[in-house]
C-alpha cells in the first residue's frame, strides 16, 4: 500500500512538472517563431562539425582553462548521472533494484559515484569563483538565480550519495569502499541506526533528489540554464560562411516599409535563438573594448535585455502565459492587462500598456553606437551567439528608417556621398598620394596594358597623410619584387565597409556597385589592399553583389614574395616591436601567423606579444565607424590599447592596418611618448630592410 501511494504521488508530481516544463519550452519555441524566416543553408557537414567541436568538444570554453575544466565535468557529469537517475527512480519502488549489468554493475556504480563527486567539486569550485575569487565577468548582476543554481546542484549531487548510502543501510549491507567509495562512507557512519531508520532516510533523500530534479527541470528553460536546451540548436543553426558577414537588404522589394530592425520580432528566428542560448557567462562583456573603457555597452546585458523583452512581448502577442517565476516575467501583469484590453476593444488602454519599444526603452542608442564591431564578444561566446549583426540591424533601423543619425556619422555619410572619402576632400586628389616618392612607380589602369594585381588603395591610403606612407611602402615592395600592378586612381570609390557597419546599407550598396563596375571594366582578377576593413568587405561581401576576383591583404602578398625569394629583407631593423592584431585581419579572417612570419624574416626585429594578442587581441577602437565618432563616455579605447603595448617597453608598435596605425599613433601622442615609441605598418618595416 505504501509503495502504491508513493507511486501515485510520484506520477502526479512528475506529470505536473513535465507539463510545466513543456509549457515553458513550447512558449519559447512560439516566441522564437515570431521572428522572420531565416535564409537557411543546409551545409550539414559543417553544421554537425560545429556541434561536435563547440558543444561536445567545449572548445571555446577552454579559452578560460579553469572554467573549461569545471564545465566539462558538469556537462558530461550531468549526462552520465541522468542514466543513473532511471535506476534511482526504480529503486524507490523496488528495494535494492540494479540495472541488469551483472558483475559489470559494480563498475557502473563506481563511475556514478565518482561522477557525482566530481560534479559536486565542480559546483563548489564554480561557486567559489563567483563569490570567493569574485571573477569580474560573473559579477554583472546579483539577483539570486546563480545562488539558486549552485544550491540546487549541490543538493542534487549530495542527495544522490546520501540516498545510495542509506539504501545500503536499509538493506543491511556492509560498506563498499572500492566500488561505492563515497556512499560507503555514509554506510560506515550510519550503519548502527538500523534498517528501519535507514529505510526512512533513504526515502527522504530519494524524494529530496526527485523534487530537486523536477524543480530544476522546470527552472531550466526560464533561466540562464536555458542554454542547456538551446545552445546545441544555436550552434547548429548559426550562419555558415565567412564570420561577421552582414545580410543584404533588398531595396527593390516594394513591400518593405521599414529597413533594419526596430522591433524584436523583426529579427530572424535564428537571431532570436541566440537570446535563449545565452549562458550569462560574461565572457563577451569581459572582452568588449567598449565595456572595458566605461561605455554603456555590455554585449551580455544587450542579449539578456532583448531576451526578457522577447519573453514579455511574445507572451503579450501570443497570449501564452505559462507558469513561471516573477523574475523572468517582469511585466506579466501589464501584458495580461494589455491582452484583456484588446479583447474588450479598449485599444487606447492596450496601447498604453504595451511592452516597451526595442530601441530607446530596452536598448539605448548609446549602446548601439558604442560598438566597434570587433567581434571579440562573438569569438569568446561558447554558444556561438552573434551580437554584432543585431547591433548593426538596429543601427540600420535608426539610419535608414528613422533618419536618426549622430552628427559625426551624418557628416561622414555626406562626405562619402559627395566626394567618396570621409573628409570630403576633392575626389580628384585620390591619386596624389603617389607624389613625393620618385623612387616608386604606381601606374593607373589606363597606363597599363596588363597587370596582375589591382591595388585598391582605399580612402585612408589615398587621403590620410600618415596612411599614404603605408601605400607608398607597399608600392615600393611591389616594385622591387617586379610585380605588375595598377590602381584605379580617381575612379576608385570608398569601399563602403564603414558605411555598412554604421547602418547605411543603401550607401554601401551604391559604392559597392560602382566599384564592381570599375573592376569589370578593367577585367580585374586579383585585388590587393592595405586596408583590412576593405579587404574583408571585398573578399566576403562584394561577391554577393557580383564581384568575381581574388582578394588579398598586403601582408599576404608580402609574405608570398618573401617565400618566393622575390624580396629579401636583409638590412638590420633594430626594433623591439609590440605587435597589434587588427580585428578585421585577425578575428574576421584568421590571419595571425603571416604578419609574425614577416616580422621574423626582418633582421634585427624582436617581436613582443601583448597580454591580449591574436584571437584575444583588443580592438584599437576605430571599427564600426568609431573612427569618425568622438568618444564621450569613459576612457578612449585607443589609449587603453596603447597602454597595453607600452607596458612591454617597445621601441615600435607594429600594425597591419591604417586605422589601427592612426589610433595607436594618437595613443602614443596622448601618452607623450611619440618621440620614444614609433608606430609603423609591417610594409614600412619590410621596406626599411630591403637593399635599395
């Protein structure tokens, strides 16, 4: 009779918990489906590989080795103990039940106990990292949810060991320290209490464990632990192809009334999965240059605010209000009142009670314009969330739909539209950078019958006095190597990359088409540029608009020429160089080793690696249009990055990007060390080493 009552209660509680669980999970599915249908490319092999590497391999988590190790234990430990959960449940109805593994069951028992113990250690260490070490990236918010998770997981693991221990006491078994080492300790300590007391305590901890499992199951989909459900789907369905590639807007679609994203439901479904996949680990914010220098932008906070907004607005739109804690459904009452008002026809009341607007109330304009599009947040994210495309989609809405543009950005767009350069200088001056260097030969396409490479100089190399020296040095290297190349001269247009990332997709597409027409007119097959931003845009985004050409960064060509023996750096360049990785060459295109190989080939050069280098390198602060918008919040990003370089006591800060060179040069001037520490591009360093 007792067993029957126990079974009935078990079925009732479990059925209700499963009902709540599926209600919440299904509501999240419905909310995600509010988004636009994404353009899904099957690429099954690539997607499965991403899941194997990033979900089961936990690759990105090991960027922080301590967290990686403890999460690996929790990830696989949780899966392993779920197998044992089935046996544990049956034990509550059949005394002494064991899986029919025969003699092998003792090894299963050993694995279960060690797994449970290691999980307990991992949970306690995770709590220590948050509350003892006070790990900065985990201190963003104090709302009790994290504490609940640590307490629940601790109780979950401890209850397993206590239950297994008291089961042996109930059955009158001697402690087994070999195959049940941890529950064996429980048996040894409480063996004398007798089988009746052992039975009572067994069922107490059996129910404690079961209730924790069921409670946690309902809690998971409406907390940061939702990443346990959504992360795998997020990794599988994420965009394939070049990282950071932006979506194309079809301006010929007459049915489109607004451009960009001004409402949460205007994101794609894939983008909305990101919101529920977030683990709130803080890795993105921890690496964000804007957040690190006192700007309002926090990539993690951005995702979380959008997630809560989607949950609230989704419930209001779909009328789905499943049971959930108040800390998730922050404005559930307002949503219910709005729904009731609509049903009663009180449209004015309903409008007043609607959830807040995405841009302005949930995400501020300051947050959106603070982003440098460096992708450090995305590179760090263990669940493959993409923050930058969402920010740019919202910028597009501000620029293209509302016409709400910061003053500096508006001036930038006007200068590009009128003269195809950010300063508004006469477009016919684009070719004047060749002057002053009689030792270089830089022909235009009109002056050459045939050429191998089109040198796309870019606006920085053409108009910025300091960046012109990079273009000149690279041209000299090409001349020495005997490479046939030409430039478009005054026919070249701005690449449009910065305009696109500032949200002006229309201007980008206009510039893109004009450049492509010029490329086709002169049968361009290979393009090389000194500008990583133009390089990334030409290589990965122009092809969608019709470009058919190979695209190279100047460091790739220099390295190739050195490998082929066409140039031989031989003069000593006695410089100690703190090398700075450009975001658009590094994280966007995974070019890290080539610049270092080039520097190593130059006699006398010593390379110093900053604490944040390669994939983790900090942005100079110029990306995403920030080069043209004054920083008014916190510390200047380029100053922070310059200080990181100066800690190494270099004689030179080396870069591979005109934007980075400008920002680092400004940084050395601000620190009043420009006379002691030079800033040079790799092309300038190589040119100094060539025998003239």
